[in-house]
C-alpha cells in the first residue's frame, strides 16, 4: 500500500504522523492524573505504529504513472476490513450488554465492564466503527466510479480513513475509562470532537475536489446522499458538541447548553444522526450497489429527487418527537410529530424506488443472497420508517417512550436496514476490489443471510413484546384506582425477553463472523493467485519479503 | 421540452452543497432558536439553587458511569407517571444541568424526584450490591465507589467552566470549592457550616457514605442522588396550587 504513494506523499504522511505523535505526547505529559493522558498515549502509539508502516515502505520505488489512469482503491480495501473488524467488536459488546440485562453479574466487579460504560462502546462501535468505515470505504468507491474521475491525491483519503479510526478508538477507549459527555451518540469529549471536525473537513474536500474533476456532467444520486451525509453530520456534530472544557489538559467539559435547550439540541442531533448518518449515507450505498447488482436502472429518477429533498428538509424537524410530554414546549412537540408523519412520504418513496428497481430481477433475488441482503434491507427500511412515524404520534409515544419498544425500533433499522445493506454492498464490492469472480464462498453468504434475518426477527419481536408489556404495566390501574404494578414487577416481566434478545443478537453476531471469514478468505485467495501468477505488484512489501525469506 | 430544472442543479457541485445546507438548516433553526428567546420556555423559580461542588462531582460520576442509559430524569405529564414518581418535571428544574440528563430509556425507574426518598445508608448498600436490597434488580454493582478517593483538587476549575456556560456560581464559591466539597461530607466542622452558608440552610451536610473521615466517590454520588428534585420547590408548589384549584 505504501509503495503506491509517491515519495512526497510518504513524506507528508511521516510529517503528519510526527505532528500527531507530538500532540499525543503533549496530552500524555500535560494531562497527568487525568484520563486525557491515557488518550495521549493511545494517540502516540497510533502515530508510532503507523510511522513504522510508512517507513517500512519508504524506500520502495515510486509508483509508475499508469496508476493515474486507474481508480485509487487501496483506502476502500482497508476501510472494508476495518469496518468488518469494528462490526465484530461492536456486535460482540452488544451481545454482552444484552446479556448483562439478563445476568447482571457478568461485569466481574470491574468498573469498565458495567452496563453504563459498555453500552456506548456498543453503540459507537457499530454506528461509527462499522457504519462509518463502511460509508467512507463505499463512498470513495462510488464517488470515483460515478464521476469517472480518480481521487485527486493519495494522502487525503488515508488521512480521512485512519484519522476517523483514531477518533473511533479514542471514543471507545474513553467510555471504558469513564470519559463521556453523556450525550447519546455524541459521547466523545471535546478534543476527540475537534479532531473529528478536522477529519471531516478533509473528507468533504476530497468529495468536492473529485467532483470538480468529474468527466460525467451530472452528479449521480448516490453522491447527493453521500454529500448530504457529510455536510449535515458536520453541522449537527459541531452544534451539539459545543462545550467548555474545565482545562486544556483535562478531558472533562461542560455542554454550552443546559436543560430544555440542551435536550432539544441533543435530540435534533440524535434524530438526525439517524437521518443523515444511518439513512442518507446508506441510501447512497443502496442507490449504487443495488441497481448494479440487480443489473437494472433505478426505477424512477423523479422519485429519487422527491425522496432526497424530502428527507433533507423534513428530518431536521422531527427530533422533538423524542421529547413528547416532557418540559419541552408543546408547540415544538407538535411540530416534531407533524413532520415525522409527513416524513413517511419520502421514506417510502425511497424504499419503493429500491424495490421497484428489482422488477425484472426477482429471479436474481431468489438465487443471489447478496442481492437478497439489499432487498431485505429496503424492506426493513420501509418497515422501520413506518414504525418511526407511528411512534412519533404523541399518544403512541406515551406508551412506547422509555421502553424497549424504542430499542426494538432502532434495531429494526440498524440490523435490518443499515447492516443488511452494508453486508450486501460488501459482498458485491469485495470481489470487485480484490479482482475475483465471486466471494470465496457463496454458500457462506447464504448462511450469513439467514443468520442475520433470523437474528433481526428474534431481536425485534422480543423487544416489541417487552416494550409493549412494559408500557402497559406502567399504566395499569386496579379497580380501586391505584397503580397495579410496582416498577420492579415490570422489570421481572422483561427477563425472558432479555434472554431472547441476547440470543437474537448472538445470531446476528455469528453472521458477522461468517462474513469476516468469507471476506478474509477472498482476500487471501486473491493474494495467493497474484503470487502464483507472479503479479505481486499490488501485494504489500512485507508480504513479498516473507515469500523471499522462505526460499 | 424544457429541461427538467433539477438537471441543472445536478451539474453544479457548489450549488448542490449550498442547497443541501440551506434546506437542512430550516427545521432546526425554527425549532431551537426560539427556545432561547421565548421566556415562557423556562419557568421562574427564585428559590432555585446551584449544585454544591460535592453534588456536582457526584453528578459527574453519574455521567461517567452512564447511569443515564437506564434511568431517566424527566417525569412526563401523564397521570400514571405523576402518581408513580411525583409532580411532572419542569424545565426550570434542569436549568443548571450542563448537559441535561433527561434520559431516553427506563430499564430502571425515573430518578427526577429521588432525593430524600431513601436513606443514605440504603443508597450505599444499594450501590455496593443492588441485589442486597432489591433482589430482582439488574443494576450493576458499584462497589469501587466506596474504595475510590474522590478527586477534588480541580473542583475550582469545574466551577469556573460552569460559570462560563452560565451557571451563577460566585467567585467565593469558586475559591472555596475544595473546602466546601470536604465540609459537606464532614458534619460538625467549620467547613461544614461554611457550605450551608454559601448554598443555603437546606443543604444536606452529612457523612453520606457513613464514614466522615474519608471523602469517597460514594459520598459524592449519594449527595447528588439525594438532591435530585430538591434544587427548587417549584414543581411541588405548582402541583399543590393545581390541587387547590380543583377543590
């Protein structure tokens, strides 16, 4: 990989790593006695480790000019691998926290392993680690193909991908040592947030610069979604994370907003993280890989336009439905509910557009598990957006809010839509990237598909049951007009569903492990073939050395 | 036929970017900006006090341990919630909460009115092993809170940062933050009476973890849990007024 960089890019990389390492050193030295020092060491190790990788390939000959007539896919390849690694870690922690609710003593009396600290490791691990890396990897691929232009430089994509992963590592390790802002899905502290802004601006610039070089006059619909994802997530991230640190060498900060304004800002962020991270970004993925795999053009161009602008405009109003019947003024709650219901129109326009694209390719859906992943994702997208609009209705929310129903809803979207479309896209993309006809084992894709579908259904049904039972028990009155159940009664009633949920999650995790194995073997096969054919140009240097040493 | 107008936007990357940001900004702006300017959004509560340094430290432990992932602090305006937890939460009650901890999930019960519902000893026992006092509980054990010495040397910096985001701490409170934290958990000392002077006679001054000789994280967390819903009496007053009206 390093051998593909020009000498000046290698120097850029080393200089950046030097600065990063110095930054880490400063955090470690100045933050003594504070958790920020731990993060300083992590940054330092990260920088040193990567500079070894760069230095190992530093004296390799310059890559030849012909590379400029091809697309640059190395960051996409690494992004796919990182994404799957995060999927396994994030989902494993997910199963663990699910088990903690059934068997609370699985913490082994350690501070870092209690539910409250592990839960954000799960959410950040799957949303930002798995989802974010998948978005970066696929967006680089889709961007170049749909503009017919190579990305302008080779340094910036690596900076974005690896810088983003540094953010993820700092975030996840922070939760374990108790560094958190407590804002859901925006837990990392101020210094990690600032770092993410730097990374994100570079990401946006790659997009703009590649678009400026495009040979295709029109910007393809997948890129609209990827751009909306990058832009709006930046706005949300910056506003919601405004905070005053207690000192420059301390991790702790206090949010600029308080109380009701903070709640509204947080859920404006929280709901639109769902909208622009978990929906827009993955719709971009869907709009490229689903028609490609099906071999059919998108059903309706106009429907794409309506759904895109509908989603971009309407979602931003919907966040207040997280705060029904709270101290938030009712006019904001009403606006949130209204727009949440209208939101169903563009959501179903997207889902319908995807499914209608499959017309004429249903025999492929039957035979090809990869395409089936994408089809099921579109179905779950339609289901969970319907459920979301339904739950945003005030009286429904009175029952569902604070219960497991919300958790079930989120997972219908996260497992059924986000993870399924990602795995489907990966199964299409991995053979293209590693120059193979197919994945290592199409059979294992089939196995993964059924594990994932079964896991999602078990999970969602368990949470529907527990959530609705919980909500009903809390509001049940007896004949004398007092509440029938104590809180603990409702908790006891959840126990079987918590076990079922952990089981559903376990099935989904097993599916992800199958995917990891399948992808790994595809990459290995590709390397073996390249070595056999003597085409070792795109094999990393260390692997080539290993072969020579054996001779 | 005239070219469909959207085809033009699609050819202009910068225009597209500007359009996305403009279209996406409207909703948030209209819903959030007025919350800062419309005065009825947050009620007046003249008796509202700030957290003491010890309570603030306890709140930070509550955040650090992720308690908000399972406990809400927001009683909704629904009959069953008011009967189960107490008067519904008012906006003013979290006025000094940077960030708010309203929560989104009740794996455990709401805590908005937890203050003084149970004894300190109950909280300590419950945090060390929840199943000792509530056999069916699934809450994690937090035994190390009792073993960990509370970090107080930087509490002054915490209060300065709180001032910066708008919490009315006085410079006297900032200067005495460390002593106040110690004093609140060491009754019958000079430092203890100084806390009550600065934060009000109603401030709880007790050895929260049962041991006045040490200041532990348990002291701080229990001090915080015991003040939940007690910073102002506004919600109770309002509930009482409604009751009088109904009669």
